[in-house]
C-alpha cells in the first residue's frame, strides 16, 4: 500500500518509489492472517454446528432488530468497516498531497483504518455466508452440501475480495510499473471500488430478508429501512475526492458524469422505494456523511480538508418531478426516471456549478464557457442513472415479495445494463487525459523572496510570482482551468516556516489563480508560489474535453526514481518552455522502460476484472428476482 491513494512523492528523505519493504509486507500479511484465521474459525465452527460467541451475538442482534442472523450483524460490521476505511482515506490523501511519499506502508497511521476497514467489510460478507441457515430466500448459491448462501452476501464478499486483493496487487503494480499515485490508479480503484460497491449487497440482503417474513422488512419501518439501504449505495461519490481536495487528475467532465449518474440513480431509486421525501433523505444522508468526514479531519492539525458538492438541487428536482408525474401509478416509473435523470444532469448540475463558486476549492468553479458542454454530457449520464434506478427498484421489489413472481419475462430487466453501458461509455470517451496540442510560453519570476540562494532551486526558501506569456496561440480563454499548483512541500510533517495554501491555510500545498496581466496571452500567479526544496510546482492547463497539460516549473532531484523523469526540473528566469501531458510530471514514479504491451496487459487485466464483477452484481440482482424454477413432471407426480 506504499503511497496508495496518494498524490505524488516527496524527495527530501527519498522514500522508496517502488514496492514496500519485505518486512512491512510480512507485518501487514500477519495482521490480515490473524483476521482471516479468526473469521475462518467462526465460519467453520458454525457450519459444523458448534456455535461460537460470534454466532450467539448474531442471534441476539437478530432477535433485537427482528432481522435474520445473516443480515443484522454482517450488515452492521460492513457499514462500520467502510466508515473506518472512508475516514482513513479522507485523512490519507491530504497527507500525501502535503507531505509526499511514505517511508513504508506502516509508517502512515491513516493506512491502518483503511486496511482494517477493508478486512472488516470483506469478512462481513463471509460472515453472512457462514451464518446462513433456514429460512433462506428463494434463490441462493450452493457452496457445499447443506450450505446455501443469499445473493446479497455474495455481492458483499465479491466486493471485499477485489478490495483486499488490491493491497498486494498495489505493491506488485508499484514494483513492475512504478507508483501510479492517483486515487484512480488501477489497483487503487480495486481497493476504493470494492469499498464503495460492497454496499450494493445491503439492500439486496434486506429484500431477501423480506422473503422470509422478517418483521422489520414490512410496513413503514421496513420501507424506511430499505430506503436507508439504497441510500448508502451513494458511497461511490467518494470517487470525486480529488475534485473535493482541489487536485483533480482527470478531466473536469468526469466530475459531472459521476455526480449526475449517482445523483439520478440513488435519488430516483429511493424516491421510487420510499415515496415523498425519498430524494431528500438521500441528500440528508450525503450531507451527514460528508459533514462527519469534514469535521473529523478538520480537527486534525494542519490537514487539508475536502469540500463537497451540494446534491440538494438534484434532490429537489426529483421530488418535483415525482409530484407532477406520480411514479407509483401504472407505467409511470420509467418516464419518471427518464425525465428526472435528464433534469438532474442539466438543471441539477448547473446548480452544482453555481454552488462551486462559493464552496469548492480551486480549480473550481470551472470556466463558464465550458459548462454547456459538461452539462450536455452530464444530461446523458443522468439518463443512465435514472435507468439504473428503475432497474434496481424493480429487482428489489420483486425479490422482496413473499409471493414468487409468475414465470415469464420480467419488466425492466435490462435497463440496468443500458444505464451501465451509458456510464462506462461516457467515462471511456471523456475520462482519459490527453495532450493533443503543445503550447510554448516564456516563464519569468517577479517579487522574488529568497533565503540567500538562487531562485528557483536549492534548499533555501524561495517564493516568487510566476508569469507565463504564450508564444503563438493563447488557449486560456477557452480553457476549463488555468492555475498554479505546488504540493508536497512539507515532507518532515513540520509546518514551521512552510508556505501555506492561500485558500485553506495549511502547509505543504499552495493553489493560486493565474490572472491576466492585461497583455495579450500573458498571465501571472495571484500569490507567490514556492520554487525550492521538496516542492513540486507546475502551471496546470485543462482544455475541454480531455486535454490536460502543464508547464512544469520546478521539481527537485529524486534519487529514488532511477529514470530521467526523476531528475530535477528547474526553469530559469526568461526561459521558453513547452507544455507536456501533465500526468508525466504528476506521476514521476511511473517507470519509463515498460513496453507498451506491459501497460496494456496490466490495465486490461484490472479493467476486465472490474467489468466482470459489475456484471456479476447485476446477475445477482436479476437472479434474486427470478421466479422459482418449475418442478419437473416426475417430481410433481410424487408430491
């Protein structure tokens, strides 16, 4: 996990830029081994008919909350675990942004709640399978003779497994390819993606519990409990963290795609399930979760806190559309989610852009001239989310019915697949950073303050306002953003005399606008930026849809990086430089000598695993809602 979920490295103490130390791998493996052996003992004892204190606890909780033993304790363990992991991630990412690379995976205290959280929700699924005994839902998966397990528990286990495999895979990835240090790196997506998709098993478990007439799944309480189960499926909003922290490494339109898709999906689904106020419940849950994370990180000294979008515009739109269209009437649900999704992606996301002017960090708000394009893409994403909502609720309602559905075609069975294809297609089309154009600019420094050494470069303190004058075409008027970023300037974790961010007053990171000087094609940083020691500084330029380039201004030599990309970057006053694909600078640890087929194979393997798992989730939902298979004629004769 060395550097997992992190931004790029620091250089002063040159922590390793590849895999973790073998000793730390053994320690992490030992921690995992203890947890695995404990739950293995519990499950084997349970299947052998020898109750343990864990199974007795599960029975006591089941009786207390009136839910099956294979739902109550595992769901509680899973949700507490994902909260632990989420809190650790919200703490971990800013540490790396401000301080740089870890000296090892166990050197960073924020890694422990992440690691233990992933172990927790992985074993929540295994525990649910181990505790499974009659009465069980209509459709199960047979693991062994006399051992059938609910499909919801299989989803939780599958999500946990891909997250858990992400830890050793992350270390292997670093060893082969170098550190792909972004929240969205392939092995990081395995860990985060497993954490944020395990919750898809919670509403399915509740629906399966309703089949066996669990008291808490009926009436008003049951509807509200199911609504909460669907609401927590909004945890994938966590993929927007880099935007929330102000250092996005992927095109701005991806924020619009992800947010519109999730807002339409979860908001419409809970409104269909609960009725009036369902979408408002989603927005309330979103704010409670993000406020907890914001406050709990804010109390830590000198740690950057993440901002977040509003969600209320989308929730209000969904409620108003539902009031007008009455989706509970026959054949109104699909038109409702289509209209709601389109409005969430357009009007709702425009409201989010307005909100970003007041609360979101640089580089937001995005250039107003680029917003129509992003709203257009978000409108399509919202449609995909609406279709997912219709599919999900129809599966849960059929699954939760105590009366098996009649054999025949099930309505809306493929809408979820259509919604998923829309989302994946949009991310594939617009989510990959590119560098289609190269621009040249002359860089100069003014208002220089130094500690007695040259600027830029050296170890003594050096700050300056940076001016860049484009030579030839000026792309800035049409750009999504153009701002200066300096980060990882506090590798020792000691904030004394370390430049602080103008926006949030924390050490180790500086973000500031590039403003026009009034001369054609010339822009200057609003605040001085650091150009010395461990800092990495660049001018970031993003042109829609996917061009993400930069002018690297300064970076120190990094002995841990053996290739040329780890050597110092020092731009002299008055030097003319060209833009480059900024990921080459942001991710300096990535190895240069890996053949193209190696990258293709690595990414293809991870993507294939994820697509297979997502399709498996869908299969579980569809299977759970299937009618019971008719008995063969010979069996009927003997009944």
